[in-house]
């Protein structure tokens, strides 16, 4: 176990009741840890997946899924990340096999600032994420969103940059980041609503 991404509760929440979900796991990493908005599915996309063939592994099911041209554009950003979590089943338990075949926990990250490339398993992914500028910037942005109770605007860019600079100066201390945030005007004050 290596942090939140291998915690059984998180792994279970990002799964289906009867199988893992590389989509949910990949979307979480993209949106919550890399701060990358994914486009909505195309109108013609089938949003209800067919029942999985019990003889196929999750990887085989999702390879069929991403072969669909209408789906591949977004799912190439999501599924290869989520497939790196396959050593953990839908309950977050470690497994070496699925349907009598060895687990393939290889994954791939593309279209990021500094995290692109293949990886094998959650431990390798989290090690690389710990060194990623994009991930650290996203941590700052997500904390700002949470504390402010809203998304950031162009007017918040300087505040977020100050938070990020302080986070780096403090050796990437999350505790220090929270303290710095609490001293910012954007946290302590609200703009007066404009009168109609």
C-alpha cells in the first residue's frame, strides 16, 4: 500500500460492484490529481456498458471498449492510467490473477505536463506523481477550491501562485500550505456582491 491511491476504500469507491473500473480510477487521477478537465462523451457514445464477458480480464474488456473510434479519443487519456491499478480488485484486495490469467498492471500516462510515459502498478505511478510539478500545482489548486468553496477565477491567479511558491519554499509541506492559505485575502475575505 502506497498512500490514498492504494487505500481499499478509494479502490472500492472507484470500482463497480462486480469488477474494477479503470475508467473511474483513471478519471479520478486525471481530474482530481492532475486538474485536467475531460470533455463530455460524444452524443453518439453508448453510455451503458454491456455486461462483461466473465471469461475476459478487465484489460481485455477495456481494450475492446477503446477500439471504438468514437470513444478512443477520451478513453486513451483515462483507461491506460486506470489499468495500472489492476492488481487491486473491486474491494481493494491485492490479486495476482484474474480469471486464471496473470494480472497485467502496466499503464500509460499521456498528454500531461511532466508525467507522460509508461508505468507498472500503483507504486511506480505514485512515485512519479510525487515528483510531478503538475500534480503539486493541482494539490494547491484543489486546496484553494475546497477552502474557497468555489472554482478559481482569473482574479485568483496571483493567490494560487503565491500558495504554490510558499508550498515549494516550505519543502512541499501540506501543513504549511494550509497555514499559508489561511493568511490569504482570498480565504479571509469575500467580495461584496454587486447590487442589481
